C-alpha cells in the first residue's frame, strides 16, 4: 500500500479540489481564503479516522491494536476524557493543546504510553496530539474520542467540540468514523454516529465513510443466540449481522472483534514468557482446566504451579476466552512457538477482518472521502457575499461536470439518499447504496462472479432505466439523483467495454 506522506495528495480527486481551492483564493474574501488554505492543508494530510463509542466499549484498546502499540490509556482517567489525535511524526512526543492555543510538549511515560496524568489543568486543555514514528500513521490519523453518554456531559461536549471545526473557517475532525458498539445497540447510537460523521464537513454518515465493530464478543453467551449451536464466534457473527441491520445505512458493515486479544497480539504485549506460562497450564488435567476457566476469580485463585500473579497478567491480556483459545491451540500443537501462538490469538480476535475492511472502506477510498469532505467544506466556507457564493458555486459546478470528478457527484447522491434528504423506494435506495459504496464493478452491479458480457449488458440496461426514471417518473430531487446514477452505470459500461474491471 502506498502511504500518504507529507504533502502528498491522496489522488486525482483530492488534486482537483486542491486546484479549485488554489484558483479561488484570489477571488474570495481574506477570511474565506484562509479557510481554503486550511482545506488545502487537510487535503494533504492523511485520512483522519475517529474511533467513537460509549465508555467501556473498548475504543482505546482498539486504537492500540490499530496503531500496533500500547499507547492510548485504557483505564478511565483524565486522559480518557480528552480527544487524542495519533499521527505520524519523526520524533515520538506528546503535545498538549490548550484552549487558548498554547502547546506544551511532554514525553511518553516509561512504558511508552500517554501519561495517566498530564500535570496540567484538564479544564484548560482542548485536546492532545500524539506523534509516533509509526508507519501505520502515514496512512491514517487515528482520533481516540471520549466515551459518549458516559462520564459526564462535559466529556461528551468536549468530543463534539473537537470534532466540530477547529476554526470557523475550516473543517476539522474526522473524515471517517469507526464506531464501536457492544451487545446492545441503543437508539441514540444512531444519533451518535450521525453526530460524529456530521463533523466530516457536515456530511451525513454513510457506508462510504463509516463502519462499526461489535466489540467484546467473547462475552456473548452462545446459548442465548438462536442458530449459534453453542459456538461463541458463530453467535458473534449472528449478533453483528443483527446490529448491521439496525445501523445500516449509517455504516457500511458491523464486524465482530475482541479488541483486547487484538491489542495483546498486535502490540507485543503477549510475550514468550506468557506462552510458556500457558504451556504449563495446558499440562493440567482437563477437569482442573475446565474449572479454572469458569470465572476470573477461579482462574487466578486456584492452587497450581503457575503463580497467581502470572495468571492475573494473563487474564488482563487475554481474558478467559483468549486463554481458552491458547490452551486449545497448545493441545492441538504441543510444540507451537510463541510467535505462532500469538498469530493464533490474533486470528481468534477477528481483527484481521476489521483491518481488511478498513483498507477496503477507508484506505482504498481515501481520495474520494477526503475530496468529498473538502468540497463540502469549500461550499460551507463561502461568505454571505452573493458574488462570492456564486463564484464558489460556479467553480464547483465546473469541477463536477468533468467525467473524472463523477465519483464526487455519486458520493453526494449517496449522502442525500442515506440521510433521507431524497426519498426513494427501498429497492432503488438499496441500488444507490450499492452503486455508490461498493469499490469494484461486479459488486456495484450486484453481479459478483458473472462473466464480463453479462456485466456489460446489465450496466447498459440499468443506465437506460435510470435515465428514463429521471425523465418520466421522478420528482425533481429524485431526478437529480437518478441522473447521477445513470451516469455511474454509463461510465461502468464504458469501462467494461474497454476491458477494465
């Protein structure tokens, strides 16, 4: 994967919007021009992904797994009440940003984490910037946010403030959202996702820039989930699909994960001595092992050769589910190495699927996501002067008329449908979602695995249908969406005829 480094733009769409900003700056007010300069800066920065959710949902643990380093505090404390932005830097450091604009540089603590106490008045802190020499952060700036509906109203307000514009002239905060839920999706989870994604230049949440994870699935009681057949992971998949049906189309998907296992496996927290301790536990008789794995108290207090303190640390790193998975892996392969055991634990966490979806939904679409957010910002930045608004509007229309910028039109249409701003029958809304949020042509057509000839014919057929609908059956608002979808099908037809997928 190509990293988005330094001043490098994410792709041609971002470059087109950057060119628009640069061309418009001399034609607008100084205030608007300053806002455009901020948009240009953000276009050249890595994609910003906010990790959001309720308190104790495992957000910070997931952040650590994503970064591959245990750096975000996971215990409730003053730092978990602040928004923390993890980004690439040439020197590891922490910068505390105060509400008055001052900055104070701090080192990481002895364990490489953000200190439990910053030694400053938290009420005067806007947010924390953490810089890490970490290649993952060349692609993503990861924003860890306070738990919602959690500590107090001030904590939630602080999140909302930071994810709103940093200044009145420029968009700030996340361009995409990874939302963490546990077993119960509440009605206000919809509102929370919308609030976070609305910070992406006032764009609504949608399958282009939002996915969710169902965390802590090792706590699921499989016997309570119909169709799980007593299997924890099967139960987790069933629950995740139910959650997805509740949260769509706000999110692209809901994926089951155990962030604690992922964090331990990805950050190096699981060590060779841990593997040796598990090997000793695997030598216990089956009845003893079964009894110990019934609860955390039994596991840590039972008399055995592995010291209780060691077992406490194993429980903190893996929980009972991970310990059970490790013991079964050792039973199946007694000579398994510590590295291979770590990989087994990572497989058991579901994290590989989460990272894969992040790549497919966010990384692969970074150009479109960033360009769409920037374009929305440009629109909102135009001042109250009618002449300026007209110049900005006309420039955007010229840009969007270009065939290479059609993806921006499609993202705009998708946003209108997802938000309910344009109402369509369910089957047509689902089709817009598929066309606008699926990365490959067979998936966009809903014909995965079919021959090219069939794909080509279907793309042309649907292009004709949407053109007819736009002309004869649609309201004016629906017609604008229909023309965009027609154009999307026509461009797919052209690409298929030219031999591209």
